[in-house]
């Protein structure tokens, strides 16, 4: 079995939930990395060459970021290879796309997904969305796993907030910072994630820090010193950072992550700055509310799936493509 991935999947300077997922669930697959400015490459020759080099009848998993925007490359191989496509985020759902570009990407993605043998999403909500929008009979679900982690100690139990996400419009840092600035409390917000030009458009506040992308012990320490995890995303297909926070028993206030959060925290409507401000105000002022969110996080922590379970779920989907 082969797994076709973007070439930067292991780049420590550009970590993402999608890359982490690919590396963890694809550990037992034969990795094929392809360079290109996906999903709209100027030249998709690397992907064409990679697929052409795979023997007839082999099972191939393609990351949707690589394959969904180039049906002219993927679809001709769908007859001789047993292809599955992993969709982390529908291409047209990326924030800030021109309407014409979004419509084109939507059409291209549909051509690819309707041609291949299996489509995989990372959450039940995302799977149903993909099934309906592209007229598919079925979309498989393989949710991300989590690693065991110690319960976060925090600081004073209230004031230290953590957001782990790439600094892009889709992740809603602008909403989060604006909401916090309206609240009278001595809070601190640490925004961990690759720095993007979008940082320069955010409201300035010396209580907000942007340490960049963290990994290993540095990321573990960031989780450990947090009192509350906050994610104000406008759109997500799962939200792995939420389950990483819950694995540490961190209280969570988040939007657009119903499957990752489950009943482990407070889910807000995406893009609703007023709801975010109200929830954070309550967090700072209401001790019983804080205790409730901590209890919910600890209960969710006890039932999170593991990466071994996710890997086995993926293996079963790919095995079903064999005759």
C-alpha cells in the first residue's frame, strides 16, 4: 500500500494537524512524497510521475491536498490503481478564496472523489458534508488519535490561555484577540503556531504572545502551563489540537469542532465574536463554570481514541479496496 503526500509533511517549520495525522496513521504505508504548490500546482508533474510508477492493482492513498485539485492527473489512474483519497478539508472551504476559485476547486474535487474507490474523512460531520456536496454513496471516517499525556498543571487556574493553530484567517485569532481585549481581567494568551503574514493584521496587545511553531517538550510545556484552551476557528474538519488539549485535561472553549470536542467543553458558533466574549467573560468570573469545564475535559480525556485505533481503522478501509 502506498501513501502519496505533500513533500513538506515532515517540515518542522510548517506543522499542521493534517501533517501530523498523515505521519501517524500512515506509518505502515509506503510513503511517496511529491513536491508542488498544492492544491493548485503550476506543475503537477511530480504527482503524475509518482502515480505512473505504481504497479497496476496496488492500493494507493492520496492526501486530498495533493490529489483533489488535479483530476486530470488522478482520474486517468483510477481505473488501474485502487485509489482512496483522504480529505482533511474540502478545498473550497479554505477561508479567503475568491468565489470563482472556490467553485473551480469544488468542481475539480468532485471529479476526483467520484472517480476513486474510497473517500476518507477525519470526522463524522466532515464525512456527511463531503458525501452530500459531491453526491457520494459513502464516505469512510477515520478520526485522529491521541497520545497519553499528564494532566496540565496550569498557572492560577484562570488567567493563562492557550491557542494552538496556524496563524491564518480560518483559525479566528482576530476574533479571539478582539473578544479578549473587551474583558476586564489580567489574562495572557499564547498563540502557538507557524507565523503567517496574517499576524500583522491582528489587534496589537502586549498580553498576546506568538512564539511560533513549537514541538516536543516546548509544546508539552505550553499545554502544561495553560489554564484554558481556546480555538476560535471559522471552519474545521476535526480539530486535533482540541483532543490534544483534552488529553491533558485542559478545559476547552472552541468553535467548529463538534466531533473533536464531543461533550468535553463549550462549543460556540463559528465566527460569533459576541458569543466568544460572553463565554470568556464567564470563564474569568464564574468559578463553578470553570470547575464544570474541567470536569468535562477530564471525562472526555478518559474516552479519547488512540493512534493505534486510528491506524487500524485506516488499514481496514484500504484493505477493502483489494479484490
